[in-house]
C-alpha cells in the first residue's frame, strides 16, 4: 500500500469538511518538490488532483500544483525536509500507519518543528 501525507490546518472541529483547512491526504508519490518560500515557511508541491481549464478545453489547461505550506522556525527548512524524508523512508511493517502526519491543528501531532500549515488545491474550472 502507498504512503500518504496527512495535514489539517484548522483546529476547529466543525471545520473538518473545509477544502483548504480540513483533513487533507496526498499521496507521497505525488510529491514534486520541497522548497523554502520565506524564512519560516516550507512549501511541499504535489501533482495536482485536477487541472484548471482557463478556456474550458484541454488546449487551455493551466498546469497548477497542489501545495501544503508548513510554518517552521526561521531557517530550519533543511532540518524539516530531513525529518519528512526520514518518515517517508521508514519501512512499512505490520501495524504501521500508511500516512505521515505533517501537521494536525486539532491534536498538535506532526513533524517536529512544524507549527502551522496551509493547503492550496488547484480547482477545476468549467
């Protein structure tokens, strides 16, 4: 079975159905890159779940990526990247979870050093 990244940006229990801040699961194999976007920010970019068609047809597709941006302490991006990769490389053994919690605003679980998250999913247009 494939591994997945889990993220939840909102700590309000009633907001779990929110597309951007509720529970989000992304396949680890869809990860394209990780990169700093500011001193205290690390963006993980993924293959999009869907593409946005600017003109309504495939010829005008806007190739967008989905992203999860993690808030971290200033200049700790390399350490966070190493922690994420270590989680990805852990072997799957009986009873091991198939998802890696990047950040969970409800429980506080996640990659050590991550204090918040935001999710941007490319939306399809008609």
